[in-house]
C-alpha cells in the first residue's frame, strides 16, 4: 500500500501524483482519501486500515499539512512504524516550510526545488527500486499574465504557482515576420535598476516564428515572477501571440491567467 499523507488544501499538487500512481500500481494500492474514504466510512478506521497495510508512506510537507492535526497523527504513526522496519517513510517538501525537527535526518524529495515531474519520478524510483523514465504529470506549474499596452506592444508576466523553475527559457511565437518583433526581459514594477544575464534565441515553434530568452542568472519562483516585453517595431499588430516554456528540446504552451 502506498499512503499519501497530505492536507486537502494541497490537492492541486497531490491529486495528479495520486492519479499517476493509481494508473501505474492500481487504485486499490494507493491510499488517497478522495477515493479511499467513502461517504459513511469512519475516517479514523479507514486511516488506520491504510496505515496498517502501508509499505510506502509519503508525507507531503507544507504550511498547510504542518497545521493539520490529522496529518500530524498520520505521519507520527507512520514514523513509528518506520523505526520498526515496517514501512518506508519519505518526506516530500512541497513549499518552503521548515520540516519538523524529528525529520531533519530524513532524506526527502525536494519538490519545491525540482518540480512535479522529477518528484514523481523519484517517488516511482523509490517504489520500484529502479530507475525508470516512464512518467507523466498534468500539473502546470508555470503560467503567464498579459498586460496589453497597445496593439503593437504587450507586457508578459511569467509566474510559478508552487515550485522553482531554474534559469528558464521563455519563448514567444507569432505569425508576424521575425524581423518585426522585439522580445526582451524587463525590470519588475517599482524597480529602478535592472541587470540580468540572458541569452536571446530565435527560430520556430509549432510552425510559427518565435523569439526566446534564456535567463542565465534568475530563477522563476512563486515569489519572483519574470517580466518581458513584446513589441512590433513597425507599430503593427502582434498576431497569434503564444507563450512557451522550454525544457531541453520540449516546448510547453503556457496558459494565460488574466
């Protein structure tokens, strides 16, 4: 049994992991309260049943879970079982909260720094005791907001929901001629001076022209968005604008959240 201990406020993160594990190992082998505890069931009894069968206990550490009495009860019982060799106890750091002192010596999965996909892969590797690259995640950590200055100029604010994206590459695609479009990183609001090491790129993505910027010195964090300006130097309309984040050779289309 794989037990996912978490607070309900973190289901946006834990839910996709639970579904991925259920698809791989079977729903009956993953204790996730959304399907393991049904209406009319005794919560404590079902939790106890899950903990008794638990072979792998994943504790999702966040500000929310650390404040939860139920989650505290779960991980303390599981920790006791792990000292007897009855279960494997693995903390997963979801945000920048400080983990309980008693867990300081525990090796943990740092989801806050490495993100959803790598964390899911590490979970699978622990369960399978092997290295495998078969995984998929539907969680979208990065999105953007669009501020329209004029028909020929827009500002783009790229944001991270929960995790750090290290020195990301952001592309914009458009149906204009490549030579028409200027794309640059700009200073955050209310910041007088701005210096950032970047590499500018150009080419095509999804059959459209694109310009890209790789940040060489700045990470994208939930606390620190990245700001960009797209401008048509001929003062014409910017057509079919889309924003992408690039990891290796894979470009992922970002959703706008205005």
